[in-house]
């Protein structure tokens, strides 16, 4: 199953790494890719979206199921130390 999440709060490559690691730590996730430019994550595996959202939120970012509309390109500083 493929799940797409809209991630808010990422502003650098280190943010991406934190979100990717959080998603990959969720049981049932087979792979996760995170794109800074579109503020989106694509997750493959058998996992509940709520578990993915909780993992992202535990790292200090916002997440929700991705919608068809284009993401905003406005980026605020993220919660990681490298932003």
C-alpha cells in the first residue's frame, strides 16, 4: 500500500533525514521517500496513516494525508538544529 503525506515544517536536508528516519522506524514500513521541494513523503508498506503521522509529529513536524492540490512553497524554519 502506498501512502502520501504532506509534511510541514521541513526547511533543509537534515529535516528530511529526520522525517525519513521517523517514518522508517514505524513497524510495517517497507520504504519511505521524503521530498523537501514538495514537502511530501511517500511511504510503501502495510501501516496505518495515523501511525505515520504520529511518527512525523514526534520529530516536531506537522503531517497529514496528502491532497491533490499543490503544496505551498513557503517554508518556515524547521525544528532541526541545522535550519
